[in-house]
C-alpha cells in the first residue's frame, strides 16, 4: 500500500465552518494529515460545523479536533497552541478568511510550515488583493506560502505569479498538492482551483 502524501503531518484549518475550508480539511485528512479545525466565529453553527468536520476526520482514520475562536489574533494564537499540544507540531496551515491574519500569530510553528491562503470566489477585489499581498509578504519573509484562488485569473490582481499544477485541481486536491512534497519548491504563487 502506497504511503499517503501527508502522512505524519498535522494541519490547522482556520475558517473550518466555511464550505471551502471544510473541503480543504477533509482532503488534507484523506491525504494523511491530522486536522485541527478552528472556527473564526464563536456562534453555535460554526462550532457545530467544526465538530462535524472533526468527526469526519476520525471516520476516515485521522485525528480531528474542533476549536473555536473569534478570529482575533490572540484567539487564533491560542488555537495554534491548543492544536500543537493536541496534535504535535503544525506543518500545514489553511487560512480561509476575508482578511489576512494579523501580527505575529504564526509564531511557535515549525520553521517550515506550508501556509495555504484559501480565497473563495465570493471574495471581493479588495479582500482578494489584501490576501494575495499577504501571501506575497509571507513568501518574501521566507515562509512557504501560496494562495488557492477560486474563480478566473482575471479576478487576480497583479503581484503573485500563477503556478500551474500538472493537472487541473479542485480545492481539496490543490490543498493536498500545495502542502505535499510534490510542490516543496513552490512558494509565493497562486493556483487557480475549481470549486467542486
């Protein structure tokens, strides 16, 4: 039996309550990663969605934990600490929110995390531009950061080069690809993915 591409890794998915965040989380779990799903809202529906995704991870044979946050930097930093205590070092982060993560929230992670900025088709141009600029800043600081963009290339502001994977990918497959060793040299790029 072939080894899964993300075996032995732990992923933190911020924005687990959003459909694309959930799809990315489940795909990463299917790829072999243990998952910490973190909400960016403390409402009951978000918490239910996080617990549901964690249960699905367990059902496919991976650890899955659900954490809630209000999306502020301190709450996200606490979620990172809790996830690390529960799952071990976090080597994959998926950020699915409308604005970049503030400050030094990513402190305390492994030195080489794969950071995936997930930008949904519903993101407006200012939000999309801010998230792509943040991805470029992370990459310029030496962090392995890439964006997964849903929607056409015409909606992507200049600033990041497009990376074209060997085949067209959906959100989940793009997350696994960008977090795996297959794309270890890819950073500071965006990948167009379809929402399916």
